[in-house]
């Protein structure tokens, strides 16, 4: 792996963590929403990542880093609450709340933020190493 490829790896990781942060923010924004049916209720979303290893295995032209495969909905059951006086209650008196756990989402947000910061530092370190290498040629 060349020093220049580190920028590609770091950039793909920052992109993946950005997707993760946006997904977590969306989950938190909808955590307290209420619906009158299970079909219309917001479900927590999670990004799916895959490592791009082809380039690391010898093919230098193949992409390296992290690929965002997509975003999937959580299969954790929704919260069903009996509240017949609520204006959104269904005919049986139930309201439905998302399967979002704010504590898990905040932990995920902190983890994604730190991963993003780490990749920024990796890119900055690689830039400094390249700069130092160029200065060696001046001497």
C-alpha cells in the first residue's frame, strides 16, 4: 500500500462514519414519535458496512477502505402502549412508538464521532509524513 492510498482508506472511513452519524441523528430525531399503526411507525435504522480488501491483497488498482452497503431497519419489536385517550390511538386504544433506544443511539454517536476524528488524524499524519519526505529532498 502506498502512502497516497492511505488518503483513500481514511476518506472512505470518514464517509462511512458520516453515514453512521446521520443515521443515528435520524433515529434520535424520531425516538419520541407516535403512530396509530405498526406499519406507519418509524423503525430504527442501521448502516451496513463492508471492508474493501481487494487492493490490500495485491491488486493496487482495486478500491480499499470501507464501503457503505446500505441502511437496514432494525427488527427489534416496536413499543406498543395502551393509551385510549391519545388522539393517535387505534380502534383498540393502542399507540405505537419506535424501537429506538436513545442510550444506545448516543453511545453509537460517540463511537462514530471518535472514529471519524481518528480518521482525520490518520489523514493529517499521512500528509505530515509526505511533507517531511518532500523536505528531505530539499536538503
